[in-house]
C-alpha cells in the first residue's frame, strides 16, 4: 500500500521550500487537500458537520500522516478524530523572519520541521 501525507492546509505543496518537501516525503507521497474557508458565524454543529465532511475525504486517501493547519476549531476536530484513529497528525514549524523596509515590514516563514500533535 502506498504511503501518503495529506497536506490539509491552504499552502499547496508545489510552493513549499525543498527542505519541507523532503521532510514531508518521509511520510509518503504528498496529496494536497485545501483547507476550507470556515464561516465565522458557524456554530459548533456547523464545525462538526464540516469536520465530518472533510474527515471522510481525508480517510478515503488512507493517509500515513496528515499535515493539518487552518481555522482553530475545525483543526481541533480533525486532529482529535485522526489521533483517535492512530493516524499521525502534524503541524509545520517555521521560523518567523521580519525585515523592515522603511515603514513596511516583510514577514517570511522558513520551514524548520514537522511536529506531531
């Protein structure tokens, strides 16, 4: 069976730095599943329904691991469920680099590693 890392974020893997791609490939082939826009007016039942919808999509991919980062309440639901199923769930850890250019600040994030939830 093929090993798969599901990238459940709003950051497509094609735009990742090479060191992040290499780290991710240790978990298998990278498959992107965009994290949805979450309605801020949605209540807990809305979040649970959205979680169920995406969990079925994620589980259908039989992932070795899932990189899950997005809106906090939905992320919590997804992570909690996947951990109960003993699926590795990861967060990307990055160094935040700020460069001031006059009155503007440019923020860049440099991937360092994955950390398990």
